[in-house]
C-alpha cells in the first residue's frame, strides 16, 4: 500500500463548499483506505495500491465531477514526494520575516520552463524563485500576494495548477509521514 495526498483545486473557496465527509465518502467509493482530510482546503490523504499518479488523478477527478457537478483539478503526490520537497529546502536563504513560502503543483512536466528564474510577478513583490520537477516555488510578502503565483504560473504554462503554503505541506508530512 502507498500513502498518497490529493490536492484539490478550488475546494472550499469561491463558493464551492464541500464537507469533509463528502470527500471522504467519494474517496472511499473509489476503494481507497485510511482517508483523512487536512484543513478545509482540499487536502485528502489516502492509501491504496501503488498506481500511476495520472490514473489516480483521472479517477478522482471523474468521481468529483459526478459528485459536485463541476470540474476539479486534482494533483496527487506520495508522502515520499512531499518529504523530498521539504528535504530539498527550496526556500533556503530566503528571509523568513513576513514571508510566505508557496509550492505550486503542476499536472505534468513542462518541456521547458518558460521563465528565467527568479522572476518577480508583475505589479507585486511576489517572486517565483525556482522550479523543480512538478513543483514551482514562490515567496510572497503579505498584502494579498499569496494568491498571485497560481494564476501567474497557469498563464505562463497554460495548465491548471494549485498552490499550497509550505507550512501545509509540512503539516501533512508531520501528521502522515509514517502513517495516518
């Protein structure tokens, strides 16, 4: 069995309210086990036989479309992949005071990342500092900038993404790093 985390885009924001019991039931109906939700922002931890990530994303997305009647972008990572993000310390050397560290999850590897990094997001102080694999790492400095990296990366890569604060990634790993 492998421990996965599904990051769901647009859950419990913008009027799309979904109770954790609904999410848990949807995941259970797919045959997944040990299902927990973390926070109310579409973070679902579950266990299942090792399956290709893209297949998991497709199955979950189809189930959520049937349940919610709207398309939900799904980004699946293993707990090990999340640990590797933390271990890689992508924000090393960044000032911590007043800074938010954000991880934007991509659905697939871009052929070539279309930006020379680091880059400041226009009309802000938010900065995309690096990209590695299926993740893009950004820093923001308050003033409502926390939401900026996601649409900016989407516009440049022409794909749907979802963004989580690094603290959420760490919280998930701390709660479920060995097992939930």
